[in-house]
């Protein structure tokens, strides 16, 4: 799955923010957004502070998480040449 299929985009976070400012229920927002109500509820729970839901801070937090996570290591000849004793390549 692509990241866009599993997580909210910045545009969808902004949409959620504006609709919540208008006191629209989560179930009503879901109808127009095409997401599960639990996804939006979770987003609001994780990213609401004393001042309310902040879509820019939520997006910034997600961006930081993705830049800080470890990257996959690509195998090269240098990586492949090291084999512990008794290991078989097959």
C-alpha cells in the first residue's frame, strides 16, 4: 500500500480542521472524505492539544517521523561478500 492509502494527506488534514471548526460531526466529515470514522477519530486523538486540532502541527509531526525512521539497506557486493562461517548462499 502506498502511504497516501494508509495515512491522511495534508489536504485531508486541513479539510478535517475546517470541518471541525464548523462543529461538523466526525461521521458527517467521513461521508465526504471517504475515510473510516476511526481513522479520523484517531487523528484527532493523537493531534489535539489544549488549543484544539492543529493540522499543520500534525503534518509536521508525520513528516518528522518519516524522515527519522531507518531506511532500508540496499545490498551491494561489499555487503554480500561478508558471510559468517558455515553460512550457505542458496
